[in-house]
């Protein structure tokens, strides 16, 4: 390639020779001055574009050389002014990439920057959500504008320097320079004069600049030393693009021009890529080069006649690309479009053929909500019309109309027909929302997977769509119609006033296009091919709706069930209590019937979530169900005698019978959900132990068998035999217990009966299945509130969106933000009963009542502290040291006066783990409390006997917080690490890790590199090892724990060794060793 370079060097002087030999010394001197000026400026481009391939003097000289190669023998036809223009264009076309810091600041205030953001929604969103403009957006904008800024630099030049015979060349040169960043067709504009001044063809100059700039593709623009200095191998985000550019240039040796040039000859690229990805990028770039060269050849016909016969390259010879160490081929996974579409529509993903109805409904409701959100439309005017009918051919039709925002062609092309691309999660919509100017308002759709209309082909064979967009300015847009005949066919799109048939409908007088903004979707179903029933289409639609924020009409009749306004009214006017009759219980099995000794009172307490919700995104009305037991009405019935079979009572000794009448000392009950409308009620009677023992002796002496034996009578009471077998140290009372099934649903009437249902959760007006995707209850278990002791509709909106399966037929998880809002609403709703007779019934609401089936497993400190309600929780009395309710604000005030010891001793939080199974047992309040604690207070752990049999820690807390919290802790679970007073200790069981330990401190500091970007698996192994030690005494007893700490230490050391061998420059801390200093603690040996 040395010959290739020297050939260019010989040719670099040719344009200069034409200039210098043209007899215009002033022009030559001015050009030489301007070239030196531009070369000095181009060096500064690195300040704004540090990661870009070089745009310096070498690039300018390369461009001049390539212009000469493109001209070939015809270079002799170049005029003096053309030579000057080409040389100056090579040096000034990138001068717009030079910015001072002040210019960058001013640039961002220009209207052009605002226009740029309007054209780039993703950039607009990032700028609107940031305190300052992100650096990569500044770079991208400056790059996009650099050609437009050439004239700004040219006009700053010394007057007269850029002139020929006193005629300014500024605009002409600016036109040529700007053209290299414009669409090719722009070069046909009259701005490009073919006979400018004394025979200068500006169009030819623009063509040569464009082609030569594109052909400068070799390693001279990306020196290896500069690449290594920039460390682009570790680039993230937008720097990855620069890394690809540099890699492509470094692999290329440049284009070779043939000596013999046939018309439309090919230029050959010499390149030696060492990675298939680099070669693929190079080959794609050559496709662009070929397209541009062919376009330039066509443009030559519009140049001055003397240039129309210029032999210009039209192809690229790729045979010079030599793969280094691999066989080239497009070896990537390729998706079979038809098979993938069938997979989406098959029964493997959607078990229910009616699921498309929910997709259409949620799109319609989202569109209505967005109309209110973006255009301040009247919520009362938002309507969704649902209809179904059978046509004359026996086909079924299902149709949904909405008064939402509608769609335009851009949305249809990019989102409506794009599988997996949802408009509601796009930057296009997010930018439009942010332009409303209210960052605090958040819109989030029900839709999240971008399947939408595709689902209609699960059962449908033809779909018609009619839509009209409400533009951002509020005006009605173009009316559109679309016909979809199958998944594989082209869809037909028409716009008004193109002729279209009437839109399918129950009414014979349907219009062809929508007149009002919104969308209509009609699905045709052939009942001979799809197993659906006409009546079930409408029933599924009704079942899918869950208090939608729009009026619903079904076959023209307004639907009045589960309406949005219902969420504002409590299910009951106040607490309601019922004395439960025996008929409410299932058949009592053989044995002692403890129900006969008690009176069961069932109480329903209405809780108004809507009124007490801390967020607009949560609304609902629920009932708390509580059960109390009291002595039966008469003394005889309240005695234990009433529980025994009649044949036993008649034979009992009178003294024993008398004692049994008075042996019950107290009663209580424990409830849990059995199924919807049913509770498992355990009735517990606390009786005198001596009396029960005497009864057992009497029964055993009679040798009664079967149902009358003591074991049968009280078989449900676990552990009873062991207590009664004692000869001494008998407890004063023993508990007799039995579980009964209580049916309570029939006790409800009115509003409560209408709105308490098995399906109780919704999002944005569409029902969310509460069936668990997987869980301890098996595949058919369902999520509940308070284990089945809270009932009623809970409606979530926008960002409070549950995590559901792709088919939306099961619930995967509930976010921390949802739990936080629900718990706070329930606390505030229950606060009104705090001093009433129902206080006991609502005490459980201060524990983890929200979605007990989903344990908090992977919540991070940042998720908690960034929660919108975090500072609201600071005021809530969630801490209970010494039995006195305190808020975190109260605790901070105390800590400011005096250092606190063990501020959370009563909460039992010393069994916190760091990533494994134990955290799944922690409830909402446990996690919230420690997150608040570590965010507001300086914490220290004093470890007592760290190497002993039972190490434990005393926590010291002070306020105000002075320690600088490592940023890595935000991305780890709360209480992951706290500073110990002993720096060598890594971790002790039942305690967090030691933040004062150098290894733990390094792991936290390097969290992003270790846990996310480079070594997530190794980092997770270390966390698991720490979790083993943290939980030793939680899950192991006796000698089971022997060796566990040592195995955990080995796991940590193995992970550290892998890190040490993987890192180019491993830190010294990785040479340290972790060892088990006792069965319950790890230490660090450096």
C-alpha cells in the first residue's frame, strides 16, 4: 500500500499546480492563507467531537487527492477558480465542527436546536427529563449542523481574503461545503451554478467533494494510538457508534482506482477486518458508497457541458476485503416472518381465542385517556362503543369504536403494523406528552407489548380500520381507511377522498370514513373456522372491562356495571356486623363441635381508597373482613359441654360436667382465605388444663372408640397429647382448636354485593388477571389482599402497572411503587377506626397486607427512595421501639439530640440477607423501615464477639447524616452494607455486610462495572456467598451450619480469583483472601 500512498502524494500537488500556475498570485496567496487557517481550526474539532474519526489536515489532503483521482485525465479541464474552490472545499467542509464552549452554550438556545429536538423525539425526551443537555445530544446536534455553520466561519474571515477579483466567494464556497451533508437531489438546485464567475462549475465541485469525502475511508483517519487513547473499546451509549466508525477505518486501507477506466468503472476497497461485525459494517457502508457514486454519475449530466463526459466510478469492487482469521458470511439468526407471526397468533401464546377483544378494548381506552391527557378533552365525552353481529353470509363481526386521539400515517406505519413496537411506549408519544409542559403528569398505557391489532387474526380473517388523528395543535387530521386481509398479505391503506366501501356495522347506513377523530376496528370471524360464539364475544368484552374511565356502549346500550364513578363511593355506609348462623358454615365433621360454645360475629369495614389515596393513580373501594368469637347467649351453650355429643353429656359424672361448664377461660379466632367467599375459621378455646385432662382420663377409662374417643373429639388440636401426658409443670390452660369453613358472601347486599368479586384488580380500566403465573399455591392460585381478608375493586392507572404475562392471563409481580401507594392508602383509610370498637379489626393493616403472594425479592434502595411517596412515609408512625409508634422524622429528631442504640430492636431486622431466599420472607414494612433508616441516619455496628459462637451487633444511629453514601448502595437491597467498628470483618450472620471493610467497600464502589456491565454473574456469586453467612442462624440449627461459612469463603475467593484473571489491571484488593473466622462470620486477610 506504500505505492498507493505515494501515488496520492504525487497527485495532491496537481490542483495546487493548476492554482499556482494560473497567473493569479493574490488568489493563490489567499488560498494558501485560508488553508493554513482552516488546518489550525480543524485541530480544535477534537474538543467537541473527541470520539469521532479525525477531521483534520490529513483528511483534507486525502479529500483533495481523491478529487484528483476522480477527475483522472480530465483534471486538465479544471479552471483556476475551480481548483481554488475544490481545495478550499476540502479544507472548509468540516470547519463547522469547530465550536468554542461559548458557541455550544449559545447554540442550545437557538431555534434551530429546538427544531432539531422536534425532529428527534428521543433527544427531546432526554433533554426534557434532564437538568442539562446530555453531552452526546450536543455532539449529535453539532454534527448535524456542522455543514450549515460553514458560512458562519467564512463570514468571520478577514474581508477580502475569500474573494476573486474583488468578488466575494463566501456564498459559493458555503454552498459547495454545505452540499456534502444534504440529500443528493439538492445538488440539482439552481444554487449550484455551472458557470459561476469565470467558468467555475459549482455543481461539479459539490459532486467531487461529496464523493471524495465519502471515499476517504482508511486507517489514516483512525490511528491506533489515538484509538487506544480514547479507550473506545469500553465505550457505551453513543460512543459505541464512534467505536464502530474507528474500527471500520482501522480495518480499511483505502480505495484503489484502476489504471484503465472503462465507463462506470469500479473502485476497489482494500480492507482486512478481523471481526465479522466490522466486515458487515464495511460492506453496508460500501452499499451506501455505490448508491452515492451512481447518483453522482447521473448528476454529471446537469453539469457544464465540458464535464458531462467525465468518466465517473459507478461500482465498488469488494474483492479487496480479506477476512482475517474467519470465513465471511452473513451468519446470524434469521427470523422466519411467517413462522414468527404464526407463533404470536397460535394457541401456544394465547390459550383463549377471545383475548383479541381485550387488546382492542385496552387500545380504545388508552386512546380516550390520551385524548384527555394531550388535548384536555372532556372526560365525560370519551366513549367506547362495542358491537357484535352476524352478517348475511353467516360471518360474525366484532367492532370497537372510540373517541380517542386516532392515528395518522406515521403511527400506522411505525407502530400499528409493527409487531413489538407500541406507540404508547415510544419516544414519539413521550415527546408529545412532555411538550405539554407538565413533567409531573405521567401517562402510561395498558398496552406494553406492541401486539395490538395482530391479535385479531387469532380468530379473524379480515380486519377493517377507520381512523382520524387529532393533531398536536388540536385540529382533525387526514381521514384514513385500512383493510387487512391476512397476516401475510399487503395491507391496503387509503385516505380521503379515495373511494372505499362503507365501513362494516350493524347499521346499514355506515359512512365510508370517520368524520370525528378516533379509531374504529371491525374484525370479521368465520365461525366455520374459528370456535367462537357470538354471545361470548360481548360477554368477554364485559368481563374485560374494569371501571373504565370512559362511557361504554354495548350494541348501542350504555353499560352501567363497574363504572368509573363507582370508585368514589364506599361499598357500605359504615361498619356492618352480622351474627353468623350455623347455616353459614360447611357441614361439621365428627368430633367436638366448638361452634356450639361460641357466637361468631362477622364484621365488614368499608375502606375508601379513592378518598385516602396518596396518588391519583390508585383508586378503589374495599371491605376489611374480620371475625370475632364470643360466648354463646346462654351459660349452658357457652360451656364446653355444648361441644360434646349428646350421648356423652348424658353419661358424664355431675362434678365433671359442672367443671366442663366453667372451664373455658377465653376464646379467639384466626382467619385465612380458603377461596372467594369462603374463609377457613379456626376457633380456639383456652380451657383449664386439669379439667381437659380429667375428661381424657374419664373417656379413656370407658374405652370408647371411633367418634366418641378423646383422640377423635379433639384430633384437630395439635400438640394437645404432649401437654396432657405430663405429670408435672402443667400449664394453667390448654387450647382446643378446630377449623371451620365460613361462607360469608351471601351476607352482602346492595353496592357491596355488586362490586365485591373474585377478579378485583384492574389497570387503566381493563381487568388484570389475579391468577399467579407461578407460586406456592400452584399454577391455579390467585393473588389476594391480606391473605383474603380484604375484598373489593382496586384500580391502578398509568405508571402503577402490574407486571403481567405476555398473554396477560396471569400476574407475574407487583412493583414496590404499587405496594407503597396501596399500603399508604389503606393506612389512611383505616385510621378513622383507630379509637373505635373496630380498632382490633384493622390492626393488621399496619403489617404487610398487600399481595402476600409476592414477596419483595429484588427491590433496591433507589427504588424505595425514588418512590414518589418516600417522604410521605417519613411522616408515618411505622417504627415501634418500646411499643410507642414513631415516624422516621420523630426518630431523626431524637437522634439529633442523642445518639440512638438499636433504634429498630423491636422490628427483628437482624435477619436481613443480601440477595437470596431470605429476603423473599421480608414484608413491605421491614424493607421500608431499613431503607428510611439508612437514608436519613449515620449508622455504625458494634460487633460483639465477632469470632465467637453467637456474634451479634449493636446498631448506633446519629443525625444529621454526615457520611457520604456510596452511589453503588442505591442499586443494591436496603441494608446491604453498614459500617462496622472492626474493619477486618467482612460479614457476620444475621447482619448486613461491613461497609468499612475494604473488599465490601470496593464491591459497592464498582457496582456498575461488576454488577451490570462486565461481570454480573461473578458479582452475583459473591452476593450469594454473603447471603449464606447472613442467614446461617435463620435456616440452620445445631451442627448443620458447620462448614457453611468456610464454603461461603471459598465461593468468594473463587469469584475474586476470576475477577483478578479477567481484569487488565486488577486492584490490589483482589489479592486478598476471605476466611471463616468462626461458624458465623467471615474476615479478610490482606
